[in-house]
C-alpha cells in the first residue's frame, strides 16, 4: 500500500512540475493579468500627455478593452517607429497609436477590426508657400514627417522628407521656419493648428486610411481576444461616444 502511495505522490509531483514548466514557458503575458500597450503619445486626440498621464481616444478604448478582459492596462510610450516592431518581437502585447492598416505592416503583425479613420493632411504656416498635394511632392519644399508613418512612406516615393521621431519636434521645426509643411493625419493636424495660431491645415489631403490595433502574429490568442472586445465596444456605440468626445464635427 505504502509503495502505491509513494508512486501516486511521485506521479502527482511530476504532473505539478510539468504544469508549472508549461505555465512559465507560456510567455504570452495573458497569465500575468497585465495588458501591455505600445504607443507614441505625440498624437492628439488619439494619444497625448495630460500632465504625466497618457490620455486620448486610444488610451480610453484600450482601458475599456483591458477591463473587459479582466486585465490591467500598462501603456508604454516610445518613438512611433518602434511601436509595430515591439509588438512583432513580443516585447509588448498590442500596439495602438492611430496606426493605419497597411499591407507592409500586415506582413509582420496582425490587425484588429478598424475603429477609426483618417487621412494624411498638410499642415502649413499661414501664408506659407505650400498650397496643395502637388507642392508637397514637387521637391521644391522642405517637408516634415514622422519616421515610419504612412505619411513618411507616401511622400518618400517622390522626395526625401525631413524625418522626426516625434511630431512635437516636427511642429517646432515648422513654426521655426525650418520646414514648409508637415504631412500628418488630419485630426492631429487640426489639434496642432488649434494649439498654434500660426499654423493651418490645407483643405486638400491624401487618400483615406483606417486605424486598428496590432498584435503578435505568432501568439495571436490575446490579440484575438482584444479584437473581439474592440468589436463589442464598436457594436454597442462606446467607441463612437469616445471619439465624439474628442472630435467635434464642424
Ligand atoms: N496613421 C499614421 C500611420 O499609421 C500615423 C500614426 C502616428 N501615430 C502616432 N501615435 N504618432 O503611420
């Protein structure tokens, strides 16, 4: 009898150890209860600083997604160019940064459903020389973009833009006369123009883009849950309400 008991204990011990090893090996942050989010908080109204807190449309939606999944949201701010790669390499669970869905990005990360849209707009000084999209790509003007954005990719087909890690630095260069225009998403462009009386957004803009959250392709389980939670928040009108709070229709 004793012998069997020992055997049973040994088997149980092995089972427990195997379980523990499996749990540790699963590096998918799901089991630590923390949803890590990579962003670039220089993009009002989607993500920006209010004091030392990151707020905005993306931050609010992400907080509700985490709540739905019973997880704690942890936001990590970085240069925009690192957002997608940090999710691709598994450093962070998801990326949310007014990220436009593109074929290039789809090769290395997966996208959720889209929750908002935008287009690349042209921000100029009042009475500036750039009057439209043709001027932007003419090669006659100094054009600023954020490194790694769709605006960067788009104008780089024709010209060599000045690439900035943070939009805030591109705006400083623009107001300081070092640039003729900055190409960036229309809603952030409007916010920067509202904050700088000397800047205006041109009426003409480039093609429509759609924003979504990115997640890891090799470990898509958590990302798929995020996708589902986001879809629910879209369906019940929560996302529209959050967007309306930050963007007024004029
Ligand atoms: N929508 C553009 C893109 O996906 C720009 C996004 C920039 N986002 C940011 N948080 N700085 O490339």
